[in-house]
């Protein structure tokens, strides 16, 4: 098992008094089940594991009365080896979205208080696509509001990837000190981090892909795993989407590499199909987003806080939630070129999606700024109480947009910016340059 941040979250949850049942949601195959079971077996004497996807019959345990004693009686009848000891037994409800009655039971387990319950739910496990509002309204009766703690889990982030490669907290604290003091990273650590960044681009954070990479060191094996995950996503689109939307959702998903390969990377429905309109595909795009497969990056009307308040809802880019999955969707040979340090393909899309991957996995919302005049800032974040642009550069060089930004402070009200790329740490006036691998450290708001 790899070290995951969710482990610390679950330990904090268990240690808090009167804690509620825990619900961990996330995209398929991001490591929810393995992390929960590893935690449960390490911290409880007895673990009861119910997988509602593989064993639909387990739903019968929750049919009828949701009284906890009745549920335990039903489980013990179906699973004779189950042991229930208050404070020592953890009940794991896997793929809970497949059993609404089990989701409703969390309220009763919370009231009862004798047993810890951890549930996992895949964001793709919805019974046919409807609008987000309509689906939430339909399922509201099954959700025990106020009786559960909900956490979203991502694929492995860049810091977790570093841990899996033997990078310790001491190394990361050293990098953090370089950021704070604005001093260059020493050559040995810089070289190793650059290598690990290139590997992360092609492997990404899906645990099975990471494990395969470490076990075989064979990129073909990694690509096979990643493409298998992509095909599983497509299969789920056909399985869970309504009949009318099945084809459109898949078309929308498969257009993402083409969207990012454009000079202007704003999402355009016409790229999906000539003459396509937002009214035809808006719901399909939201379905993919709700599934945790993609993230939107919204254009803003001005470069000021609050970014969410200044977002333009119909002007956005779309990035894959995991950089490794994007690379597996590109043409054959792309991954090998990246490992050699060639990141110039797809008009900067690889660098931008890498930044989106890292930023969203540290719980940053994505925003950018673009004007018809040609001025464009790759990302905007709230950093140290200010609106801070981030420019992602695959090559060294000046940024015309940043020069314009600083020259016209009266229009843009930006005092500082960050440029990440093939650099070491350095500062030139208002501009801080960072090596790309330090992007995950920009957590300060």
C-alpha cells in the first residue's frame, strides 16, 4: 500500500469524539476501496465488508426496517462469520450509491453510535443521467443530511507520487523552504525532481498505473492499464447514461484531446461535431464532470478576487482530472517523447493539463483570464490574499501577457505573478519563477 493523504484524514475522523459515518466519494479506480480496507484492518479488530456492486443481494440487509439491530441481524444471517463488537467493529459499505437504503441507514448508525461506518461511492454510479439539480432532488430522501461526513478523494496527487518514489517529508520541507526564502533548489534534488515530474506526466495518479510502473518499469504496461481505465469509463457512459445521451456523452469525452490541441483551448461544441450547439451537449459535459473525469477552468471577467464571483459561466476550458489518462488518449509515442523531456506537443496542452491536475488535487478551483485582444493568463489563483496569475511555460522566455499586466496596473490590479516551467527558483521584480515540480506547494491562500 502507498501512503495516501486520505489515511491521515480517516485517522483524524476516527479520533474525533462522536464522529459521524464517513462517506468517501471519488472517480472510479482512484483507490477508495483499497485505502478504506487497509485503514479498517489496521485500526479495528473486526471489519465487515459489503460490496453492493458485486453483491447486489447485500441490499436486502437494508430492506424494510433501518433499525440498527435489525440490520445487524440481517447481516449476521447472510454473513455468519461477521462479528459485531461496539467500538471494535468497522462496517465498510462499498459502492453505496448502488443501495439507497444503505445510504439512508447512515442516519440510524449515527444515532446508535456503537459502530463505525465508512462508505465509498463512485461518482459514475448514477442511475441514468439527469441534470445535477434534478438528480439531487430525486435522491435527497436517501441522503441522511447532517448524519454523515463526506470527503472527496482524488487519484494520487503529485506529493503522493513523490512519497511512492522515496521522497521524504524532509525533502519536501526543504523544497518548501526554497519557496518561502526564494532560494534555488540544489542541483542534485532539482535533477531528481525534474525526472520524477516527467514520469508523473506519463504515469499520472491512478493507483493501478502507479503500482504497475513501480513493479515493471514498463511504459507499455502502464499505457495498457490507463487505456483500460478509459475504456471502462466509456463502458460506464453507455451503462449509466440515458439512451438519448449515450452517444453524445462519448463524443464529448473523446473530443477533449482535440479541444486542448487547439491554439485557443476554450471548449467549443463545434469541435465535437460540426454545427453542434451547447443545448445539445451541455448536459453531457456536466455528466462527465460530475463523474470526476474532467475539470472545468472558467474564464474570468477581471483579474480580481473573488475569482468564483467573476467567472464567466459559458466560457471555459476542459482538462482531464488525471494527466496520465490524458497522455494515454494522445497519439502513440507521446509518452516516450515526454520522458525524453519533449513537452512542446499539442500547443502547450500537456503543460496546462499538468498544472490543472496538480492544482485541482490540492483543492484549487480552476480559473484563467483571456481577452479578445489576445491577452491570456493560463491560471489565476488566490495566493497570499491576492489574485495571482500563473503562467505555465514549456520553454524559457518572456510572457507578453505578464508584461502587459504589470504595465497597466490601473486596469488589472495585479501586483505579483508566478511563472512555472524549466526554471529554478528566482525573482525578477514582481515575477516569481519556480520549477514546475514546486507547483503543488502553492497551498497558501
